[in-house]
């Protein structure tokens, strides 16, 4: 095998501390897959040959579609001063199954000094809300009367954002301004537990989202940046423009994210009914088109394999930070993947593009508690990379197993939380890599057909909802008669 990544690349990628991407190791000294001593490599070879171990399901999974809460946002961004003025209307539908006496809004920007300035909250009739409490990320609003299941309530907020100077999905650098998790939102509610609110951790994601409907209007009050360049917006959906006003509709969706730069180079392609747009910096033109084409290829493969992609468009954006990160309808790929692109699909640009696209299913469509059970989206998205290579580059499946997974000799429990690991690499190894190994062995035991049938039912039954590990294994038991106890106990600490 030829050398894929130079020493310089390895040093650069070693500093990545992202939660949503674990970089691969590719090197001419990697062991030959055919000589691998680890039995964990076997799923790549034998999965399609395994006998089908599926029982006949007694009934089709129940598909539940709940009414969506609505977020209407009008935002004015001054790109040069890094300020955003926002008017927000929320129509919240109580789908919790419980009576609610208060409403909780999570405000991620309030983590930063002077990052969030609340000017006014009113009920829909215009009455000012004064008895709220705002502490850290949590804004608690007592309700005038109990909100019964399936009833709705409406309120308005006016606020300002002062964006932090940081290389992250939220904040600004010299090259871009990112607005991920930028507006107050109502988190999921767990009956018997309460609002699903998790503490911020050094690694991983702590947020969880209900599905909602978004209507967003954006105006750039400084349409040209201080450097003299024209500004370009990339967002979770495609805009309708009217002068300097950009209007977006995005539904059903977990969230709405957007990013602005005076340096974006735009490429786009149409695949089937989907528009895929790529936004990149003008420093590595050889990587720009592959970022677009690999993203588009992953979208079509997963759309065919798992189930329909629910939106008309997907944006892939070069990030001025060392992360890959998913939002509903928009993914970020680290500039390191572009800077050190190898010139072919044996690279992090391809691997992590497939990973982040897979999150449009395992996170976007099927939600989960990303803090306490991150494996439910991260392990499935990592394993989806294998499906990508099996369909796009089947000759390199062994390369993926060796360089993405086995090279790192991953250890740890798949069901680790984001609070338990000593650092990013132990977290990645346990949740992402051993999670993929578990799913590979599971597919090997069940057989390809039964495993895909399980994924289809899993997506159908929990689409638009929050899933738990118990839900995963309960549904799994309806799709196989194989004895999974030994397999599960070797990968999971709490099962």
C-alpha cells in the first residue's frame, strides 16, 4: 500500500479534538488486512455471507408523527462587528404526554460573557413576561395555566447576540462567522425525569433536540466585509431572496444553522431531486470538488440504503476549526481535511464527509441523548462509513477497517458517556470505533438482510423522535433469533 498521509499530516491531525469526527490513520506501515490477528476485522469479509437469522416480525413497527413546534426567526447580522439582532416567535406544542407548568428554553450563547442580551419576552397577546428566571443556559418561564398534552402556547423574544471570537461552530474568525445553536429552543422532555438538559463537557455534544419547523429571515446589515469581499451565506436549507433579505423554510428538522464568509468558493451539483452545495476557502482547489462529490455520493447512497433524505438540499462547509460537525441540512468539514487532502478517496475528507452525511439519519431523523448515549448516533454514523465504502469503493473496504478502525487498537465501553473519558481519543475509540466494531459483528451474526431490515424499522419507528439504548435493543430483539448476549456484554458496560 502506498503512503497515504505524510508525517506532517499525521502531526496536524493528531491535534484534532472534535466530538463528531475521529480521524483515520493511513500509512504504508499499516498491517495487511488479510494478516490481521484481530477477529474484529471479520465482519468486513463475512457479513454478506452470513445466514439470515431474522425471525418473522409479528407486526410492522409503529410510526408516530407528532405535530411540530414552530420557530420563526428574523436575524440581522453585522458581519464586521459580530453582532446579531434577533426577533423570535415560538409556537410550542406540548407533545410530552404530561401537563407542563413551566417552559424551559435553552440558550447556548449565554455561556459566553455578554454573549446574549435579552431585551423582552412577551406572550402572543403582547403582555410582557416578567416572572422568568435566566441562569446560565436555562431560561425558565412559569405558565399562567397548566399546558395539557397536545395544547400549544406562543411567545415572542427580542435579543442580541455578541458572537465570541473562537474557532468553533458558534462564533467568528477572520475567515467565517458560524451560527450553530444560536437561538433559544425548547429541549425534549422526558416523562418522569423532566427536561433533557445536560451539562457542557470538554468533548462530545451535550444537546438534544425535538423536531420542529423553522422559518428564518436573515439580513446582512454589512453586506460587504471590512476586507472588501462580498458575503456569502450557507445554511440548512435553500433561500428565497428579495434584495438583501434571505428567507428560509426548514421542516421537519432538529435545528437550523448558518454560516457567513467573504471567502467562500461555491460549487453545487444536482443529484436526483437533491441540491448539494459546497462552500470552501480559496486555498486548496484540488479538494473543493471532491468535498462536493463525495458528500453528494454519500447522500444518494444513504438515501437508497437507509430511507429518504427529508430535505431538498444539503450544504457542506469548510470549517475554520479542527472539527467535523453535523447540523440538520448542513455539515462542517475541518479545513485540515482540505489542507491535507491526499488526492483520492483514501483520506479524511472522504471518510468524515460520509460520517457527517450519515448524521442526517442518525441524529437528524432519529434523535438521541448525545451526552449520555452518544453511541446511538456516533457509532451508527461511523458504521455508515463502511456502508459508504462498500457501495462507492468496495475494493477499499479492507483499507477502511484497517486504517479507520483497527489501526488504533480501540478500547473502552461503547456505552460511555461524554463525561467519562479521559480525553478525545479514549472517547473516540470507545464510542465511535468500538461502536462500529460492535455493529459489524452484529451484522455478521444477523446477516446483511436482517440487519438492514432492522435499520429500516429503527428509522421508521423512531423517525422524528428520541431513541434510547433500550429502544434500540428492544427493537433489535424482534429482528433476530441469534444469541447476542456474549456480543453485547463484550462491548457494553451496562447491559
